[in-house]
C-alpha cells in the first residue's frame, strides 16, 4: 500500500510538469486528475483493511458473548456484511466525499496451519497461525469514485485474502469430543459385582469404594488429556460431583440383591488461556464446557433376614 502511494505521488508530479502549458508551471486540471486517481486507489485499498477490522471485531465480540458457555450452545458466528457495506459507503462519503460501493463475503473454517495465509494481511488482522484456529477466507469487490475540482476518477479492485483468528476453537472442540469418547469407554468398567456380603451396610461401604475408584479413573483420563492438549496450546480439566444415589433391593429367596447406583456428573472445561481479543476492553483467555455423566453401579447379595430366621 505504501509503494502504491509513493508511485502515485510521483505520477502527480510527472503529470504536473509534463501537462504544463509552459515549463515550470503546474496544470491544475492535471493535478486534480492525479489527486483524484490517487485518492480513489487508496480508498479502495483502505476498504480492504476496514473489512479486516470489522471481521476481527465481530469474532472478538462473539468470543465475549460466548466465553464460559456450554459448547453445545456455541456456533461460529454468521458474519453478515450487508450492514458493513452500507457503513463503509457512509463513512467514505463523510470523511473524503468519496463514493464507495463494496460487496464482500467471508467463510470460517478450520485453520490447518500457516500454509496459505496472507501473512501481511494476517499481521494487520492480528491473526494467528496455529492448527485448529479459525481460518477466515474473504472476497471483496470495491468500486470507488472521487472528485477533485473538475476531475473525477474511479477505481475498481477485487481482493481475496486468507487470515486466521488466533482462537484455537477447533482444537477445543477436539478436546471435548475426545473427552466424551474416553469417558464413554469407561462406562462398562464402572459396574462392580460385589458378590456375597454379610450385610447391607457392607454393600454400601463397598459401593462407596467403587465410586472412589471411578473418580480415580476419571482423574487419570483428565491427566492424559491435559498432557496431550497442553502441547496444542489448550488446557483441559474436569469438575466431578456426585449427582444422586439410588438403592434398589430384590428378594431372591434366602438372599436379597442390593443394587446401588451413584450418578457422577462430569463437567469438562477446555480453555485457550493465551488468546487475546478486544471488545470494549482487552480480554485474555476463552473457555467453554461440556456436561457429561456416568453411572457407578455396585451389586451385592446379602442374607435375607426372614430367610435366616
């Protein structure tokens, strides 16, 4: 953009001299024409940067609104650019009396890494390069008309760009999905056959031990995932709480079958702790959670009091 401005500045001087009716005198119409053309091209270039700023602000606003929410209730925003086009036209008219007609669209996908990014524009976007962040592909068509004195100039530009928002959004989704799979795989292991015991109190005691074993297994999953995803730039941790216990008894002649089920609620948190974003103020870190649950079942047999009598 600076190179373009420098070139057009030289063009203005050249037109001023070459177009003069007498050597050493400036030709005002030629100067106006060059200035108008320069302003038109620069306005077209600046529209691209206005678009990048707008998209970044929309994504940052979405982050503020969704930070700490349930991952099932979060979708990437639909960045609507119709109102942006109108605002750009109004701003250009007010700031420089320019006519700007812009049409743009963007799409958000998973960023596979730094390959394919428009690095200079990505720097202006304050973007990232990490795999699993949000890739933003965009297209912009802009027409600019500028008047300077009696001169009028028009510039038409078409841009395409690829930048990446630094939030590791897709890596966070991966972590939630893997946590659900690993915890689901443990479900069969949380059924404990206590066989024959002397009393119902002993069944309750052993059932409590089974719950502690289940929590230990969940903490091991947490540890493994934490180590795996720390290398990818995100943190993961579990909040585990008991969510009710039921006791069912079934008469089986001289024995009673005692079935104790304890429900464990597992809230999985995943956070990108280093991502920075701005909406009204500076923010750092973005997290979301998923709600999972698992049942710990302990089955024991105790003597039937009536049968024993």
